C-alpha cells in the first residue's frame, strides 16, 4: 500500500464526514479500504511467522498455527 493510497483513504474519510461522497467515491473508498485490510493482514501474518518461542531449557521453535479445537 503506497503513501498516496493511504492519503486518498484519509481524504475520502474526511470528505465523507464533511459533505458526503458520490457513488463512485464511495466505491473507491471501499476498494481502497479492502486493499488496506489485505495488506495489513499480510504484514501481520509475516510478523507472526517470524516469532520464535524460547522454552525454559533454551530451545526455540516457531509459533505454530492455532488449532481450532483449542479453547481460548
């Protein structure tokens, strides 16, 4: 996500609060927000994949994927 895209998201958000958006601007805002969320999720997954757990005995292992059967 480029700085220009983030600036455009912010511009459209401010405009929406002040005067409202046209249909094309609302569609552009939705598209940009979806791209931002996808980029954010990809960045977060990348960070989580690089996390290592250090056990008390000094061994390290990757943070595994969460098992859906595990309770919170």
